[in-house]
């Protein structure tokens, strides 16, 4: 692989202790591909180089070799100010997104200004068979479409229909429903009561909601009643 100036900077910023810690958190990524660059340093590097010829070349050089390069890649995407360019960069990178951390740390600022344009893409991502594309779609619904003015019960229905057989999709579906219970209790509770999620995903959503400070004690007590005993694991990494 060509030794780019950005890769050189990543290697200079690598922290061996953090590398060991981070490699344990992302089991889907080979440990040898983790350099160990801390997130604040990655964000700073992205801001310093965003919009440069080097950054543009870097974004075209996929797949990358290192996890940290993927992290820098999504931080560049998150800084993109043009909605169409941002979506294009994101779609091109999805096939190379291979872990929950890279997926979850991609949060384009421009999306908030273009929710009407974002929503059809999100609905398409939810139907993807690529787990991290689906996970990202759920995350976008959670970040941008739970507030009253943007919310629709149809979003709950779409997430409930997402294939949860991949562990990191299962976890995001559970996280979404736990968060939806905090923001849209009345609309979300029937999905729990009627058991419209796979049993282990439903139990995980209830557990996450019970651990949330945004759910009241009486609500938590009610949710406990809907746990499914003996639920079997239905997902794989």
C-alpha cells in the first residue's frame, strides 16, 4: 500500500496501550489492523486535513489497511458540508465498513439540514443485507427522527422488521427501541407488549431501557413484566 502522508500521521499518533484496549472492543477487526490512535487525535487530524487534496485522495483509496484509517475516513465524511457529496462518499464506503465503532462514529453534520433528502436513504439502508449499513440506518433514525416533529410510528415498524440475526444489528435494534421508549413511550410500548421483536432483542431493549435515566421507575417496573423467559440467542457475529 502507498505510504500516504495521512497514514504516516496515523502511525506517529499511535498509542500501543490504547491499541491493546481498542482491539478488544472490536472483535470483528483483526488486531494487527489496529494502530491505536485515540478518537480526539483522529477528530483533530480530520479537521486539519479536511478539504485538502490529500484528504480527497485518501477517501478514494479504499479498502484501507488499518482500522484507524477507516475511523479517519468516517470523520472526513462527517465533516462534509455538501449533502450530495456526503451521501455519495458514504454509499461508496459502506462495503468497507466492518465494525460497530466505525459505523457509530460516522455522524454527518449536514444531515440535520436535509432530513427530507436523508429519510429515503435511511429507509433503503434499513433493507440492506450488509449489517453495518443496516446498523447505520437505524442509528440515523435514532439520531434524527425520534423528536416529535420528525417522528412516525412507521419508523418503529421498519426497524422492527430489520433482520436481527447479526449481533451488531440486533444490538442497534435494541438500542433504538430503548431510546424510542424514552422519547415516544406511548407509540413504542405496544411493540414491547405485543412482542413484535425477536425475543432476545426485545429482552435487550427492555434491559437497556431499565438502565436508562430517561425512563421513570414506574415505566421500568412495567417493562420488567414483558421480559420473555428462556429467550434463545438468534444472532451471530
